C-alpha cells in the first residue's frame, strides 16, 4: 500500500516515521516508546469524518494508535532499511 501513495506523501511519511523511530530508539532516555508516541500522535493523524459519540471515538483512536505503533516499530521494513540515513 505504501508504494501506491503519491511520491510526496511517501516522502512525508518516511520522514515522519523516521523521526518517530529515532525517538523510539532512545526510549531508554526519553521514555517515549512506540506505544507512547502512538498515543500522542495518533489522534492528530487520522480521525472519523463525522462527529460520533465518545465510545466510538475512543475505539477509533485505539485502532489508529495501534496502526501508528506498528508503523513506528516496523518503519525500516515499511519505508526502507536506510530510514536512519535520512538524518
């Protein structure tokens, strides 16, 4: 799916998840593991198109957080093993 994205979107995601992966690699110092990062950033990445109740929003946020966590933890495999070279 990633390879089907427009090039500009793919580049943006590579840099975003490259930064998040780099932060996660230093979680021993900064306490920001992939789960914590996902909880912070997920609500700003994807959201439901129309207002819903708090329960549905909570379920949706958890699903998005799991996706973001997966992308952070597997960013090298998803966006290319040289993701650290972006910096």
